């Protein structure tokens, strides 16, 4: 039972490059989320998708786009990466009001 | 609007002594509350959840938490700390009524340090 799978686990980009972070869940959950985690700032919500076909901005959406490709997959895209986007990115999913399940994270460095 | 306050950013205890991580919340609805643990370079793992059943909730690895509506608190405790408990802990409130960000609010986290 894989749960929430994120790819890649690590990535180094140059400023201005683009990249898509992939997330897939196999629990048939309706809601999916993207967070970034920075030292001393906890988890901050970038975007979420309450159900297939819908997406909404979170606390820090600038510089990011998302796609809810189907019920299983929710991708996060950086169109033109900036050093301020160096962070650890987590994807999560959940069903209704139950707790979220988290992936293991993607560690992204932008030089 | 809902909010979560983890009252301590860092807590240090000696191995074998009790652990107390404090969480206060505010919510306009009957919330669900969760505690997660994050070990270094890992994702978040659910420790325990309160979803309007028993107010004393037992979780994994000997942790438990008590939902106190009158005090709007959901403190996490463990009778005897182990070195493997050293991690970051997050308190989360779920308002169960929809709303912004799908009704979820995270605390800023408490870093638990275990002294040998």
C-alpha cells in the first residue's frame, strides 16, 4: 500500500528553469494538497484541490501552478524557479474530515 | 475563523521523564484535532486523532492527548520519553465545515529534544 507518492525526492534547479513536482495517491481520496516547509515557518499551504476538477489557492500560491490531472494525481509546477522557492515540498491527501496522509517530500534547491 | 497555537516552539526533556506538548485552538464549529510527528528528513506521520468520540485519545508509540473543550486545548503527553521521540510535532485542527483551505489549520510546530 503506497499511500502518497511524490517524485522526484531531490532536485537541483538553476534560477529561471521550470519543473513539475508529481504527486499520486492510491487511497481514492477526494482532497489533495501541496505544502512547502521552511525552517521556523511550519507548513504553508500552496494550493489544494477539494475534488477532481477543482483547485484553490492557499496561503502562498505566487510562483506556482497546479493541475488536478485526475482523482489520483495532483501536480505542482514552477514556471520560472527562484531561489526563494528553495524548500521541502509535501503533498497530502484526505477523505472528507479525516486526517491527511502525507508523502515523503521533495527537497528542491534553486541556485 | 479557526486557529491553532502551539505554545512552545522547543521542548527539552530527559530520557525517561514525561513529555508535555501544548496546543490550544479556536474554532466556530465542532472540530476534529490531530497530532502529527515529523522525524528529520521524513514526511508527517499521524500520531493520533480526536473526532468527537472519547475525549482521551491514545495514539501510537505511547502518546496520548486529551480534548478539553472548556479550555480549548488538546495537549499531547507521554509518560516516559525515549530518544526516538526526538522530532517535530504538529497540532492540526479540522473545522469539518468546509471553508478556506478545506477547513484545515496547522500549528507552527514544537521541536522535541530528548537529553540522554
